[in-house]
């Protein structure tokens, strides 16, 4: 369940421990610890906070100017469109606050918690627990993958060391290639540390302490990253994929939708789904289904659109074009479909990786010749079927024939459809491969960024005032200016 311990709960637990200690001492003058500032918080409190803040931020975040998903990525990849405030993402504008808040949030709210768990439970610590350490390594890697895939070169090896014995306040930037090497190594190490039947993990709001599922997530995520860098480092990526697929006992991966990495929402605030908070609790009606997505799904007889969207008054599922000025976009309010209740109800899951995605990864790898285990056709069909099943649907009998022969473009197009809700992931894949091929913008659209769909987020202004030398070096590592047109390391086109 998505049920984190809030600051009040942590404070009360810490206070209880301090009162117990106080009752056992006669020398109160030596007690110099403030109950309002606990100095030691266990991993059982750090883990749910880290998971919650990271996934909420990725999925959407309920605060304006922090919603990287529905105010940026979901619009860029034309899953969603806006009917008002087109200058908040739909016209390729990105506010300095959005890039700064998410940079700060992922590092300060997520990575610090995972890093503390690793320090508290790693080898040589006072209370070693390889399962806590392994879980934190997986989550830390996932967040680092988001940061580097959104911004490019990032602080990695020197990151979150402001409280180390030798603190680093101006961390250097590492090139994406180096970050990927570190992440792939950490995921392998996490799989080794995670021990089924080993020490218990409390506070796990993602998998409920099921270590086998964490191992599956670690190895599936490792396949995602290996595939993402395959065009740049083919030999290394092929070796990683072969190692994992050749030994499912040592390297288990997702085998069904039951393994999906997703944070389940609850009806209790603040643990409701972020889109529920924005669209229903806050009463915002700014977003509709994009015409691009609706047209593609309708043309294929794709019944997932009945889950992704609500029908309009005529009973149709349709959207409107991206990038339209407000005066034009608002005219579609009566005809454009809104987001389906499966994504807006309080209990809706916030998804970060699925069995469907894993199969599309393997289908692409098979087509590219990066793996020899299995066939592209089988993986492709498994990916489609898993996506329908994820929503309680059965793949229509004519659907595979409507889609046509298995090609790399078709694999990536169906992956894009299946990633509805995961706009950041879909945006990463489009920037890497150029697929799907989006239609030309509506002639009435008014687009910023020179009409170029953003290729990255710019670094926040705070980095130029607090870490100027390092961020300038980061620009050089990216091979282009700090704008939204510079292509990142894994871009194939």
C-alpha cells in the first residue's frame, strides 16, 4: 500500500525512544538531544519516504511547476494535450521552476534517503542488512536513470555526499556513459545482495518485503538500461543481456503483471494517486487525450482506449491536437475525451516498469540481433497481450493483424501506446529512437523551442550560481549548450 510514515510519525517514534532513554538516567544535564531533531532514523522510516517521494514525482506530483509528467513528458509524447495553459508544456515551454524543483526533489527527497539506507545497512555498518541495501541500490539506480535521461551529464560519483566525513558541496558531473556503467554495475550488485529468505525489510511500500520481486525488478531494469545504451555500447549490452537471460535462477526477471513495479494508491490522503489529487481533489480539467494517441488507437481497434480515456457526449473516444493556443484549444472541451478513471481514481497505481515493457525491450533486442533467446514475434505479442491484461482486457482477435508484421518501428509504437501514464519513459524512448513518428504539428499550433520537440531539460539556474564550474563541464560532456535541443548520449538519430 501507498502508506508512508509522515514526519509526525517519525518524530513520535524518535521521541518515544528518547523518553525511554531519559527514564533510565539520573544525569539529565548530560542529555543534550532535542526531541524535535532526532539524530538517528532507521531504514524502515527512510525507505517508504524515499519510495513515495520518488514515484510521486515521476508520476506527476500534485504541485504546479513540479509536474514533469503531465506538464511536460505526457504532452511531448502526445499521450495528452491541454485545453488551457498551453504554455505549461504543450507548446514546449518549460518553466525554470519545473526543472529546478525536480532536480532538487529527486536528489534531496529521494536520493538522500536511499543513500542513508545504504550507509546504515551496508557491509561494515553497525546493522548490516543486505536486503535493505539491495532495495536502496535498486531505487537509487532508478532515480539516477531518470536524472541522467532527463538532463544528460549529472553529479553521480560525487552526489549526495554533503554529509560525508569529507563532504563534497560542489559535486563534479559525470558523462552519461559513465553514469550508465555505474548504474548497470549497481543493479548487478543489488541482485547479488538481495537474498530471498534473508533478513526482513520493513517499510517496503512497493513490494511488501517480497525480495524475489525486488530481484526481478533489479534485473528487468538492468535489461532496460542495457537496451537503451545498446546502439552506443553493443558488445557490453549484449553480454549483459545474455548473462541475465541465460540464467533465470540467478537473474530472475518479470514473468507476469504480478511483478510490475508500481506504487498502489489508497483512498487516504496523502497516499492517493497524484493524478487523482490534481484532477479530482483539486478539480483541474486542463488535460485531454491527444488526437495523435486517439487516432492511432481507433485506427487499430485498440480497446485500451476505453481505459485510457472517457467517451465524449457522442460516445466517441477522440482527442485534439497538441500545441493549440488556449483560445482554440478550449473549443474542444465538449468533444475531446478526458483521462480515464483507471488513472484518476484515488487507488490507481503509479507505474514505473511493467512485464509488458520488458517484452517490448526483448522484442527490440531480438530484432537488433542483441539477443538470440526467443523471437521478436513472441516477445512482441507477449508485450501487447500483457498490456491489455494489465487493464483487465483481452487482446481483440483482429488486433495483431491490424498492427501488421513485427518491425522495430511497430515494436516501439506499441511500446509507446503501452506506456500511457508513463510519459517520462515514453519521452526517453522517443528521444533515443525517433519512434513513434509523430504527425506534423497542426497548422494552428504555436510551438516554442524552434518547433523542436524537447530533447532534454536544461540544468537549473541554481547549479550556475552554486556549482558553476562543474555544471559548465557537464555542458561540455553533453556536447552542446544547456538548452532543449541538445541530443543526449544514447540518441540514435
